C-alpha cells in the first residue's frame, strides 16, 4: 500500500496484493523457478482520471547461472491517464542478473 501527499507523485494511492510460489514442485523439478500473480489498484492525482486496476501473472526461471528470464502478462482495466481505451494487455520478456 502506498500514498502520496500534496500531489507529489502521479498516483494518490496504490494498493497491491502479490502471491509468489518459489521453487514449484512437479514432474519437471522446477528448482529456482518462481511463479507469481499480482493485483493492483491505483488512484491518480490527475483531474478527470479514473481508478486503474491491473492483474499480472509471471514466470521467472534461470537461463544461465546468475541470469534469470521473466515472462509476464499484464491486463490493465481503465488506464488512469486516458479515456480513449478501456483496457490493455501487455506481454513482456525480461532478463535479470545478480552479482
């Protein structure tokens, strides 16, 4: 949960709920993998904007030692800063490294 005061950020309030499943079991033996689902609600400070909701599901797995790959899908309902569209879908592929 987050909140900004005096319109110091583009969003006035934000609430998120995330569920993560680390090292899921199964026949594939998905060691070091991570599956997640997240839901968010955002209230914008911009006049005339609407509340935004989104749902994201993702899967992260090791590609090489110290390099993870992340596949995700995000559904956005009522994007806050536009009234031109009612919903949007976002697919992404990302790489992450730690050292």
